[in-house]
C-alpha cells in the first residue's frame, strides 16, 4: 500500500480545470519530483491534497484512508506537512518561536507544552543549520534562512509526508547545493517521504527518485529522471531542446 495516492483528482475554477484527472502515488521513503510550466497545476495539486482547496472530483488516499477534502489542520495531524512558495513567517517573532508553532500544532502536538515545543524547535533549527539564528527576529534573516526556517517548522510537525514547494527558488548556487543535501538528509536520515515542486532542474533531477510532469493540469509523463529528460512531450511542454541536449552531454 502506498503512503499517499490520488485517483482521478481534479480541481476546477469557474469551469476551468487547474488539475484534471490526475493519478499519482508515493511509496514510503520516496522523493517524487513534480515539474511543469507556470500555471500547470502543481501548487493547486498540493493545495487539494492538503485541503486548502476542495477537490472537484476524485480521491486522495493517505495510508489507505480516504482523506479527500480534509481540512488543513487535520491533514497536519494525520502527518502531512508542506512549505510554501513564498515564506510567510509570523512577524514580530523570533526564528525559534516560528518553528515552535509547528511543534505545537503538528502530528505529535497533543499534550505538548511550550517548553517542549521550544526544545523541539532548537533541535530542528540545528538540523537545518540555523541554530545560531534562533533568537533573531524573522525580519532580520535573509531569504535562504527563511526557507530553512520554514523547513524546520514543517519538520517540527513530525510529518510522514513532506511537500516542498520551490524551496530552492531565489537561492544562489551554493545555497541550492546545501538545500539539495538537506533534502536528501531528510529523506535518508529521517526516512521522510517527499513530494518536491521545483523549477531548478539540476537540483530536482539530482534528488528525485521519480519525476511527474504536469501541463495544463494534466499529467503528461511520469518516470525516473533519466527517462523524463528524454521524453519528447516533456521537452516540448517544459524542458526545451537546449536543456535536453545539455543533460544528454553530462549524463
């Protein structure tokens, strides 16, 4: 049984399909990359999975249980956490306080007190190499550190499934490489299952076990990275001939 599975999942806005009859699934311990042009439906799919948007049709199964149209708080309690394209921290609070909120409202939060939540926050800040900034206010840290903080907050929720929405966007080459290593550590050392939306193709292809491609809300391909970059439909819809040639040279 797969950890999570979507069956013919659709989401329409005003009659227009943002996600159209998409089947997907993740096994435990897997990293699934999700790519596609802007407007392809990637974030909408995550929003439907987590209950931000109700599905227009189809099913979402988590550990075999139908969780279609669950609420975001319940999704978190079940063990599904996500980051956001644009980090929106709680202003006027420290980095540690922001992460502690994840610990207080996550899967393992029942009966957890503030002291324990702060201890959990410090643990996860150390894991993402942000411990030295724990007492800084969020407006004092840069975009790279904010993305790490957001990642620490989701880890503090103790998820089984972690969905990352463009955690590498806006980062420089060094920060991207460090984030790639961090994502792989989360997968291997913490044994987390991940769905990763990313436009930084070198990074996504380097960390994903499989890649799924959306275009106009529909799934047009799904395979291992090496085959995805050779798929004519994917090249035409998203990657482009230039990327495909460069990838072939370095393969």
